């Protein structure tokens, strides 16, 4: 794989320097997403967003994820569902929070 990449890079470099061939950048006109309230557009963000399920114990390590115009939660908000961000206090109870205390009396 490395050899193929090096070969392609060498061909482009040779064509540019020796033959003067210029390569135009490819432009793609994609519509920007319609991010909902409490979100904003980012080109690169986390692959592990803070959600209602994990905001009390967020992931310690995560990779960077780059895609075409994803929406991310604004600061102070967590992801309730993809594209829907709320304040943590607005999250529904999860299986790890608000468990009723059962007595064996």
C-alpha cells in the first residue's frame, strides 16, 4: 500500500515539475446541514460525543472524526438523540440514575 501511495505521489510530482501539468482542486457544492437548536457545524469533532447516557462518566479517550459538515452540541449541552442537544438536567432518567431504593422490610 505504501508503495502505491509513493508511486502516485511521484507521478503527480513528476507531472507537475517536469511537464508543468497543474491539477485543479476538486470542489463539491454540498448543502450545509440544518443544525437544530443548541448545535453548531464542525468539520472535525469527536467520534464519542457527550450524551445523556454518558455525561456523568464521559469517555476518557476518543478519536477525532472528520466528516462533511456534522452538527455538534454547543458548550454546556449534551446529545439527547443525534442532532438534538439539551442541558444535562433535561436528560431523561437512565438506568444508572434515579434508581428507586427498594427496602426488603
